[in-house]
């Protein structure tokens, strides 16, 4: 009887741990929201030369599910998310050649505990974190969106349900790069539940 009970506990624990990046009990996997790094969306492919969580960018989307992993991945950028008990962080680097010019961007998707927490985060982030304290323009993506021309790159924040999307460093800040980055962003928003 003890053995059967122990086996049941192990099976239950494994089932619960596999839910780490799913949303509201669904089977949604955060990695699936990231466009394949094959160039299928706007020509963006994975950038193997970018810096990943702790070393050179590994193949595929990196996922963090603990505060320590998130902090190691994005340093101080994680603070507003970890203090709100984020569920998961997905991160990928992309590169492209647009109009003969090398282009790059970083895509982060933060899964928050609920849509209410993601909404509060999206609303208060500009006053809470100096990096986000800018004059944003409205972007029509997800439940709420904004973008910024930093002078050297395009930067987008989008909230959809319990998710906060940070598409940053889309360089150079040309109209062609903006259009291509927005195609990638639209693909991400469409993939999120």
C-alpha cells in the first residue's frame, strides 16, 4: 500500500510540474507562442550569436520558471515580474536582413499568474521602472499595446490575457524593420491564448 501511495505521489508531482508553463490549467506551452526561428515569419531566424541566459544563445526558446532563472536571464529587468510572481519567462533572439541591412531583436514573453496581474503590471510599469518610463505610442495588438522609437531601435510592450510581451531592440529603426518586427509580433499575439 505504501508503494502504491508513493507511486501515486510521484505521478501527481510529475503531472503538476509539467504544468509550469501552461495557462489556467490548459495545456498551452509558452514555447509555442514563439515563431519558428526558420524565417517563416517576416524572414526572422534565430540569432545564435546573441547572449542567452548564461552563455551564448542555445538553439530554441529558453524558458525560466524561477526567480533565480529569470534574474540570471535578464538581470534587473526581472524585478517587476518576479515581485508579481511570474509563472514563466520565454526568451529568444532573432536576426534578419532587411533591405540589405542586418537587423536584430529580442523577444520576451512573461506569463503572469492572471490577466488581472498582467493588466496591473502593464499599467504601472512605466511609473515603476525607469526603463519603461517613456513617451509610448499606442499599438493595436492584444488587449493593450504600445511602442517606442528609441532613436536606434523599435520597442513594443503588449499585454494579452495573462501575458506580457516585450519585443525590444528591433534594429535599425527603419520603417522596413518596424513592419517586419510587427509581423513577428502579430504572430506571437495570435499564438497566445
